[in-house]
C-alpha cells in the first residue's frame, strides 16, 4: 500500500515537473524531441552504414579492372550529409535544452520565492533558515542535472530501444520474448537496487541536514568556542555526525554504482541465451544464420541504451527527492487575506472624509458595506483588544482574556518576563498570527476585515532583531519609504540620532553593509532600524525592545527624537529598561499571558505590586 | 590544485587505488566479451555448431560473472572512496575553521561556510568519483580500440592519431573558455543565496513594511542574472558533444573512403574494415564519457577553489615558537595600544588609539562608554582574540603574543556580549567551562553566578534541555548560565562584556558580591551600560570613540569626567530605586 502511494506520489511529482517544461517551452521542446529522434536514427543508421557500404558498394567493385569509385563517393557524401544532420540536431537539442532547463529553473525559483513572500510568519518560525535556503540551492541543483542530462538521454535511449524492438519483432517473435524476459529481470534488479539506493539517498539528505545544522550552530557560536578552548570537543562531535553522513553516502552511491554493471551483464547473459537458442533453432532450420547474427546485433543495440539509462537513475532519484521538497514549499498554504477594508488617501471637505488621489498626509479606511454603501473612517490609530485568547498551538494557550484600549496618540507599554506574552501581543496587532477568540479593533474596525497589506502599512515596527539588508546605509533606511528623497533619508537619520555615527563611517550614507551588519555594533544597527521606521512615518508604532543594545546616553537622545516623531501617534512599547516607559499613558504588566496589573507609572508604584518590584529591582525582568 | 586536493584522500587511498584497478579489470572483461560474441556469430552460428556456441557461451557467462564482480567491486570502492573523500574534505574544513582567529571568522559569513561544506563538497565529490571511475575507463577503452586498429592497419590508425590531438585542443579551448564563466555563475549564485537568506531572516520586516513586491523584484533581478550567466557558461560547453561527433564522423567517412580503396586494391579484407569502424564507435563512446567527466570537472573546479579558500586561509593568530605555557597571575597592562580592524580599508581608522592601562591582580575594573566606543574591542585583546596593531598587551607580565593560546585562554574567561548557549542540557553547556566537572562543581559555580536557584526550579534541574541558542530560558537566566560557564574555568581573569544587562540590579549586586568574596584573586573586568553594575569597581574606565576619556573611581570621575557624570545623572535621577542594593 505504502509503496504504491509512494510510487503514485513520485509519478505526480514527475508529471508536475514536466508540466513546467511543456508550459512555456512547447515549441522548443518539440524541436528538441524531433532533434533527439533524428540524432538517434543517425546513430542507428551510422552503425548499419558500414555493412551496407561493404555489401552494396565495395563488394561489387572487387575484381573489376577499372573500378568506378563514383557511386561509392556519392554514398559517402550522402552519408556525410546524414552525419551532418545528426551533428546539427545534436547541437540543436543540447543548446535548446539549456534554454529549457535554465528557463524552468528560473521559473521554479521565481515561483518559490514569490510564493514564499505570501506565506504566513508561522512557516518561517517553524523551520530553520538553513533548511529553507537549501531548497533554493541543493534541491534546485538536483533538477538541473536531471533536466539537461537525464531527460534527453532517457528519451533518446527510449527511441533507440523502440526502434530496435520493432526490428527484433520483425525478425523473430520467440527470441524477442527471450529478450523481453531479460528486460523484466533487469527491471526487477534495478528496482531492488534503485529502491535501496533511494532509501539511502533519503537517509543521506537527512544526514546532510544534520551536518548542516551542526555546522550552523557551531559557526554561529564560533567565538564562544574560541573563548572556551572548545575546539577539540567540537571537532570530536563533528566527526561523529560526519562519519554517519559518510556511511549513508557510501551505501547510497554503492547501490547506484553497481546498477550499471548488473544491467550490462544481464544483457550479456541474454546474449548467450539468444545465441544458444538461436543456434539450436538454426540447426533445426527454423531460423537463417543471417537473421540470428542480425538479432544478436540487436541485443547489443538494445542493452547499451539500457545501461545508459540505469546510469542516470541516481540523478533522477535525487532530483525527485529535490522536486518533492520544492513542491512542498510551493504547495505550502498562503497567508489568507479575506480583508476588504482598504487604506486610501483622504482629505477633509466640509467636515467629511473624502477619498482623493493626492498624497494629503491624511489617510482613511475605505469600508465597503454589504448593502453597497461605502463609508470612510479617518485613520487615527486606536487599537482595542477585547477578550483576546491566543495560542501558537491548538491546545497551548499563550494569552488569556486580554482586554485593552489604546486611544489615539497614547503610549502603551508592556512589561513582564520572557514568555509572558509581550511579543505575542504585538504579533497579533499586525496579524502575523490570527487570534482564536475575541476581537481586535483598529479605529473601531475589526482587523479581520482590513486588508493585511494596508493594515501593516499603517503600523510601523522596530524589532530587537534588526534585520538589515546587504546594500548601502541609505538603501537600508530607504526601505521604510522606497521613493524617499536623500533629504528625507537624512532627516529620518537625524531624528533617530543615527546621523552622527553614519557621518563617521568612511563612506557615510553610501557605506555598504552586509545583511548581518558586520562592522556595525548592535546598537548602531538598532539606530538604523529606528531611522527606517522614522522614514516610514506610520500612525501606529510598535517597538519591541527596539533600544535594548543602545547605551543609556544615546538612548536618551533617541528617545527624545522618537517622542518628537510619535507626537499624536499611538505607540506600543516593549521595553528592556523601565526608565524608557515611565512616561507611558498605560503600562500593562503581563504574567503567563494575563494582564496582572495596569495603570500609569505613579499608580503602579503606589500599588506596590509586581511593577513596583520590577522597578526597584527586586524582581528580575528581561 | 589537484595536488592540494589529493592530500585529503588519506585513509581511503586503498579504495581510491582499487577502484581504477577493478575498473581496468572490468574493462578488460568488457573487451573480451565482444570478442567472444563475435566468435559465437562468426564461427558458431555460421557453422551451425551448437556445441561450439555452448562452449563459447559458458566462457562468455564466466566472463560476464567476472565483469559483474569487478564492476560491483569497483562500484563499491568508488562509493567508499568518494564518500570518504568528501568526509575528509568536510573534516579538514571544519577543523581548519576551529583554528581560525576572530578575524578569519569575520571574513566568511556563516551561510557561505555552510554552502562550502555541503554543496561545494558534493560537487567535488561527484567529480572525484567520476575521475576514479570513468577517467580510467575512457582512456583504456580508447587505447585498446586504437591498438586493435593499429594491428589491423597502420595507415588508417594515422587518421586517429591526428584526429584525437585535434579534438584535445578543441576541448581544451572550450574548457578554458567555460571555466571563468562558471566561476561567475557561482558568484552570482552566492548573491542569490544571500538575497534568500536575508529575506528569510528579515521576513518580519518585509511583511510589516509590506515590501513583498520590492523583494520579489530584487529576487527577480538576481535570479535572471543567474539564469543569464548560467546559460552563457553552458552554451560554451554545449559545443563539446558536436565537436566530438564531428571529429569521429569525419574519421569514419575518411576510413570508409580510404578503406574502400585498400579493399579494392586488395590490401585489406572487408571484415577488417567493419571491425575498424566498430572500434571507431568505441573510441567515440569513450570520448563521450571523457567529455562528461570534463564538464563535471570544469564545474567542480570552482567549487574546489572555494573549498581551498577555507582550508588555506591562514589563521591570523598563531602560536609563537616555544610559547609560554603558564599564566602567572591576572595582572594586565596595555602599553600604547592602537588597533585597526584588518577589514578596514582606511588604515588610519583606529578602533582603539593609544590605550595605556595598568590593572593589578584581583582588581575589579568597570568599563563604560557609548555605542561604538570600542569597549568590546578593548577586552578582546586580552585573550588575544585579535592582535594589536601597535603597542603591546601583557598578562601576568608576559606579552600575550608570547603565550600558548590555549594556556592564555584557559586563564582568561570571557562572557561575550553575544551570548551563545548550545543545544544540549544545562549541565552540558556548563561543562564547556570544565570538561569533567562533577555536579558539585557545577552547583558551586552556579551559586556564585546566582543561577543555581532557578536551575533547581526546573523539573529536570541541571539536565534541562536547552534549544539551539538557549531560547527556552529567559535572557537574564541565559546570562547567568553563561557567567557560571565562565567561572567554571577558574580563570585568573574574568571578563563580562555587557553580560548582566538582563539581570535585575539586585541579583547583579549579589553576583558582584560573590565575585568579591569567593574569587578575590581573579581580576574582573566588567563592561556595562548600567552605572550600578560598575559603580563599586576599583577603577572605572570611560571610553569614548576608541580613546580613554577618564580613569578613576566613581567618586573621582563624578568630579572630573563630564561623560561619566552625565550618564550617572541620567540613570540616578528620578530613579534612585534603580541603584538599590
């Protein structure tokens, strides 16, 4: 059963893969197929040519006084023409296969990436980055080999085999049956070996994954390894998993390697059988000597391409495994967006909000109703939570009964230990995750109704993990507003106090940084990501430990800039240092997913509860 | 390059040599088998001699069994040799990386190292297997075929002796054209990987700024780039097979023409001509094989270079000859130290400039300074994670460059700003500090670091399993485990690089108290943002843009140092509870 399912799945994967080829490259593929057929026939003709040449052109000339080489010359010239056609076809299909295979790879990569952009955050949170990346490299690589080499070879081999099979059948049925019996044996053997081989190839991929994971962990912690003189121990552990990989790799390759000699020698066995049976038949006068000789040639012509095909098997097996992983990514369910409320530019006319095409700096929610009415609500940045329940997994609730209301322009802060659910709350506002029960409203609109892109556009986020991109400093800040002018970029940097350190860099705003921001300190990276948010200039801002690595002196200046920026806007703050949230309008103390205390700084201090404990250092936070 | 790479065959030398040996034997059988087949047809079938056919048939089956045996053996040894070779390459790279200094680590990105150790090794491994299996098979089949042709007709063999070198030149030309193009492809590939990696790790930023389209456009650009350059490289290689066919077909036609003349002239038999043609096909087949290997090798060459880059990278910090193996005490001094990061293009862009410091054994030193003031850089010089550009750093009166690094780093424990815990239990993580530490020792260190309490609250206590990066303990707990790990080393110098930032002030104070009482002779250097963490230090160093702005006790600095005063006031004002002890 399971094996059947497996096979059915493999077939589906193959079919789907070929679908990419036939989708855009029908014409080219047709030319390729024709070219392969022609070049396969040229191959077959080429092997027969010499017999024909000797029997029909050379033998008649023997013993002649003045042999006329004219016809012989002509036939050689004709043959030259045929060969030329073969060469041209060979080049043609090789060349076109490059277009097709690279084109398909390009299509697949694009589809993967574009699809990946639409996947929910959950997808990224539940996988290692190395694993996702390896789909783009290792798995796509396996396809290249298969598309450009294996498929043409298998096709051309099949054409040759069919041609030979027809020739065999027309010569003698019984001998053909012998050959077919041999083919069945070959199939059985290759199934056994191929099965073992692909089992170990799968194991090999798993072990590669383990090695990958270990290398990744150790590389990330390499500096700790150095500081602790831990090199020897880390080498020892690496050896263990590296040996395991070596073992599965050896087995997978071994089964794949012995496939070809097995096939070829079963072929040889068949040859002997045909010779013996044919010999007996000819002694009894059932078969002519000539036809047995011809048939034996066919047996050879039949087994050779089979051997070639079997050699391609491990490429195909690997590619199938790769394709499966690729399709898994492409089939991953997209983030659903059933929202219909959109964000539009607006202006105020006679006290009413009216939609406009110009950039007025005023935004409104365009809300089409079921009865055909469309209402406009001015974007203000009010956020309300009503009895919100949430868990990342079905049965593991993280947040219980969260109810809170942030009015326009308020600063709302969350404090509490790791795992208390602070970051989770911010993940819900922008719908990185959807709540299970309760309601979140944004300007009185249920956020489920708002189009995700528009919802997120109205929310700025600065995270502890800064996530910069390879490119210049300017490009990185401009990520907040793609069409910002240089002056706007500089202004945003000045506002967030990043300008000072940027000016000190060798190339200023044009300094190229790498994604992990090597050469910049963690604090500098945070300043850049704040500048990026400042340029974006959203009505609601979420700061998740955004200044945790900035020294207190700089933080104070950043804070001032931020306060300027946030005037009249709603801010959610998760802070590392309580000093930065003291001026909040509302502070929520979270514990195990519940709000246990709320109020402003003075109220909470007066309460002498958990907040007071945190503030005085009696209780630890992070 | 081949020579350098060949070194890593090591214990698989036997398998590596046996593979081609069995391939040769297999090829010999493969050569004998067609001769036997020819006899079956030419003698057995022609004469209708079933007995002869059976005789030859038995011989043929024996040959086939031998061929199968040799084939299986060669396949087995090839698999063993190539997988083993790949293992050794990975091992060599990993070991080498373990010997890297910080500077070397900074040079390669994690993702690039991973690709090099997996994809690139796989490419080289495939090429290696091809070389030991097919690189022998091809030429042997060719030589055999050529010998047969030679034995039949010297005249005709000349055709091959001319054609094959010509073909060789053509192939060489193609290869030299293709190689730089493949190199370009791999560089583009790296870029593509980078875009994917950054996108994946920054996905929250991408989504919250709604920049999916922007990212897609960015990816499309590099993806098309890869597509174009790959096509360009493969286009060159596509000439391989037609070039070969052209050569061989020309040979066949020439042979046919000349052969016909010879036959008609009576100096050759028709059977001989058809044999020669058969051998010509065999030569073509072996050439085809060779060209396949060729393409693989061309592609693997770039990968091999990337592997060698890792292996040949010189660790920028190495032991001196006859290094000092014992650190006498924890006194530290900096003399006119200046430091420039080696990847800094501007050699005058000092991260540290003219640092002079004297720290006595057992002292507690606080370091404070703004973002980018090079606090971490300063302390990194003590365990010689980087070498100074100018001046010298001495520990226990000896220049750090004169120590055996192992000994030096054993004596200097450092808790890094970027704390890393590894997947495994808490005890396993702690034992990084001391390999064979028993539970008692672990507990003692953890008590000192104020970690024992919370660890014992976990259900599995010291056997609690940590996720990669220690994401299942809180930041403050993680920092305390890291401190305990460092204390277990029983160091002469203990450096905490901003490693109590997530610990509450009270616990922080307990840790410092324990330091004072339990390890009084250990020199302690504490980098902190929080004044309260360093206020009671023997000496506080104020760093500003790589220079010492002031040294002294808290009281002295409050009087003399403007920066310190400002920081102090900003933290103490309005939050006097913050410094509670």
